C-alpha cells in the first residue's frame, strides 16, 4: 500500500506537531465560553475520523461529539460530484457552541452545506476547523476559523483521506501514483 504513494506531502510528525498547535489555539478560544454552556464537536465523516480523534485529545474542555456523514467524492472519484449528507444530523444543537471538523477544504460545498444545516438548529456559535485547505479560490474564499495546512491543488490520501475508501490508514499524507488510480 505504501508503494502506491507517489510523494509524501506532510509527514506524520508534522501533522502531530500542527495538530498540537491547532489544539492550543482552539482550546484558548473555547476557554472564553462559560462553563454552563455546551461545546459540541461535529466531525464530518468519514474523512475526519483520525483528525478529530487526535484533535479532541488536545482540548481540555468538557465537550460532546455529534457526528455527521457527508460524501462528495464517492468511490473512485478524484473530483467533487456534489455533496450528499447521509444519515441523521446531530439534533440538539440549540444554544450550543459548535465546532465543525473536516479533513480537507476543496470546493467548499461540504462546509457550506454543513454550516447551513447546523445554523438551522440555532446554535449559539459555529466555528470551522479543517486539517487541509487546497490553495484554490473556492477553498480560500470559504470562511474557516482554523486551518492546519495549505496544500497545492492535488488529490491526496492518508490520515483519514481516501481514494475509493482505501489509504485512510496511512499515517502520512501524500499523493497517489497514477497506476494506483
Ligand atoms: P469540498 O466539498 O469540495 O470542499 O470537499 C470536501 C470533501 O471532499 C472532503 O471532506 C473530502 O472528503 C473530499 N476531498 C476533497 N479533496 C480531496 C482529496 O484530495 N483527497 C481525498 N478526499 C478529498
Ligand atoms: Mg470528507
């Protein structure tokens, strides 16, 4: 599987270091929230499973988690096919502080749709955190509070990101060889 990777763009060590920094930034912002208000992390599955697991362990606050599933790169797609939300959305978000967590910001459609769905549930605040952001206009123009890394406009896998549901378990983030696609 490792042999399917063309170039490693971000090593596991850099990922760990950056998540620690992101965690400190987010934790210090969440510190302003009074203790009787609730904080809910909303990770967008499946891509953010590994990221959210590492990130949430950097947050010392009392938090809940309510997952959402969205898909825009079904199967062997390497370009967006339009966002679909699957399964139930976290229901009781009214009056709560929500932190949406996603793996990568590309067209921005997922974050836009998820933010809209969450807004309808009347949260007190909504923040967005992504591990990766492609340096393309659509992504850079999408409002986002916390970004791990800005990367070139390439299809990447690893650390939760998939191609046809494979490669999520790679600890580093990299590009795939043509022959593997
Ligand atoms: P957006 O809605 O176009 O911003 O795309 C976001 C979603 O598409 C992400 O949550 C990923 O699941 C998927 N995605 C976008 N770019 C990549 C990539 O380079 N590799 C793997 N998945 C990607
Ligand atoms: Mg995803």
